[in-house]
C-alpha cells in the first residue's frame, strides 16, 4: 500500500494568490522527489485512515465574497409581512402587523408593528418605500420544558441534553400554557433563543369557573374559567 503527500507552489498557488495542499499519512518507508517547485512524498506501509484537505481561494475573490456575505440577506421593506423576522440597528424583530400607505405624491410609507425578539416589547417602526432591512432565518428545534428559575424559562434538547433559556418577557401571558415536561419548538438565531411556537392543541384541567346563571344558555352567554396553569379563558 502507498500514500501520497503533495504540496504545490506554482502558478495559481504561490503566496499572495492562495495556497493549496493535500495530505494523506501512512507507513514508515518514504521517498521524496522535487520537480518544478512541486514536492512529492511517497511512503510504503499500512495506510492510516486520516487525511486532510486545505484550500484557499485566490485573494482576488476576497472582496467579492465579502460583498456577497454582507448583502445576500437584505430585503426591501415592501417584502415584510406578518411573521417575517429581520434585524435593524442590532435589534431583532418579528413583524406582527403590516400596513402600506401610498400618498398622492412621493414615496409610499410602510408601517410595521413588531415584537422585539430579545425583550418581548412591542413597538411600531416606519419605513419609506425602497428602504432595506436584513432578513434573518431562525433555526427551529423541539425542546422539553424543565422549570422556571425566576428570570428565565429553562428548556432541554432531549437528544443532546443541551439546555436553553427563554426570558420571561418573551413569553409574557403565554407562560400559562407551559406545563412540566411539555415539548414545544424554540426559534434561535446564531445560538440565541428568541421565540417559540406552542403546540396546536393542549389539554388543561379547569379548577375554577363562574357560577352559571339561569337563562344564560338561552342567550349564548359565556363565562370565564381558570385552568390548573393559571390560564384564564
């Protein structure tokens, strides 16, 4: 069995134009030959399963790659819709309501009600048609609810046992939907948990209800009930 070690320093791979190397290691008997700036090393013996490949594009492409990374997620504010997440001035938002107004003259005004994904606060942002914001994609994964530590709700990935925290302000009144060991989907951006998706259906135990009044059923009246989690319906 043979293995090959190869390093190239020639046109297209010289310093300043990028580098390339391929290496496979094995055996103890080695023969080396050098020709035209290229070095080859052959060895005989039992091959090792390890190998490595390392390659860098020529520097002339660095600027192009930088521009691509900087602008590839930018979207026009006219594309904002309910549920779309984006970042502006370092803040992360999710659109909760969108409105577009076109005046008789001039550019249209876009108003969006958003939820700050870090603090849970709601606010309104105003844009002019043609403005752009950075669109973001939130990673979605299922977690199990463990406990409330007084400041954060703590969840665990049942596959990796990794724990994540969600600030109280993000869930707000939805905290009453949390039950011990229940599973729900958490949304994260660059490892930071920002939002959640509750199950489509859940079961609760009613522990308190208003007294029924004679004749209410005939008029279609409703009454408030309280569940075992504190949820009022």
